[in-house]
């Protein structure tokens, strides 16, 4: 599900030569994308993100299974910091599933959920079917953004207020949206069974280690995700997709987040694979206000 995109009327009026160029460009684009596709992964570029997710999950498991309590306590913050870079990978996966096989995607979503504090299909409901449809609308609009950064009177929240508001209301918004989209709500509820089973077994086997290695790092990561998303849109009252988002063009930031910095391009085509966002960004860059193109990491 994506937000509406603009269409240039001139694109509908191509002469014969223009049609030929368009067909050739489409053929080249299709061939280029075919070279990027994998047999198990949808895109070969996802090898690095998947490796990071598996590595971090392995570290969580090692702390849970082997670390003394005092070592596990010392590992809470490092585990949370590592998982903060799993969170954008979870975001990307919820827009375009990483694996071709459905069962691999479900297993992968459990690993993502245990590290980031966001249940499977939670992103789909709150983010894809909520934020992406409504992010151009801030309160006091009748249907405001689920990741709203304004108060009821339309004034801008501070970052701490926004973070707390999102943490406190996101579950309520998920179920509210789910009532409108029951086909997305059902898998969200079904995936609670394996997720809560794993967490329940972890708590039964070693409750202290479950809290220190899974639950606490996951909550810190969730809080950081809410904190980080404030910078994507807050303070910019949009008139279109092109002036609604802040873009972080720092290469290290985009390496660590798999191109989450190309945020206008992402909202323009939410289902586009993250590895293709830089190309789309270059195509629309001239339409983005200069003050919403940042080159610093922070």
C-alpha cells in the first residue's frame, strides 16, 4: 500500500521516437533489476542486512544462554545499540519481504521482532497502512498521521513529547487501523502465537536473562526507533510528497540504515527496494527543497 504519487501529464504524450526510447529504457531497467535479484533472497543486496540480523540475534542468544547475570546486565546497552541498526532493516522488510519463500519471511520476522520490540505485521499496520497514507496530514486534520508530530491545536511537539506519544499510542493505532484492514490484522494476531511462545519459554527458562538479553534491549530499540523517526518529518508542514520529508545524504548513515536517508524517494515509491532508492532520489532531487537535503550524519 503506497501513498498517491504525482504523474506528469507530459509523460502520457509520447511521440513514436519517445515511445521507442521509453521501451528501451524499460528493457534496460528490467535487465538491470534481474541482475540484482536472487533465488532465495528477492534481492542480492539483502545478503548484508540478513547477515547483520543473524549476527545480532546470535549475540542476543549467546548472552541469554551463556552469560552470568552481571555480564548480561552489562550487555543490555551494547545489544540495544546493535539492534538499533536492525530496526531500519525491519522497516525495509515490512515494505518488501526479504525472502521469496513465505515461511522464511515469517521466521525472519520473529528474529526481527525479538530484537526491535515491534511485532510481526506491526510495521505493516501502523506504518504502511497508517503513516504512509496519512503523513501529509498533521493535526488538527480529521485523519492525521499515525506518527503525528503536532498537538491537537496544530503546534509542533518536541522530540521527547513525540517519542512518548508514539510509544504510548502505537499499539492502540495498530488495532484501530487493523479494524479497517482485517486482512492485515489477522496475520498480526496469528504471529503473536509464535512470538509470545518464544518469549514465554525464555521467561520460564531464565526470567532474568530473558529480560536482560531480549525484553530490555528490545524496548530500548523501540524507544530509539520512535526518537529517530521524529527527524524524518517534524517541522515541515507539507504541500506534496516532495517537501514532506528530510533526506539524510551522508554515506555512512545510508550504509548503516540501508538508504533510509533517501526518505522522499521512499515515500514516493514505498515498495521500491532500498538498494534502488539512490537512483530514484537523483531523479526527483530537483523537486526537493534544499533545506531538506542534509549531508551531516546527525
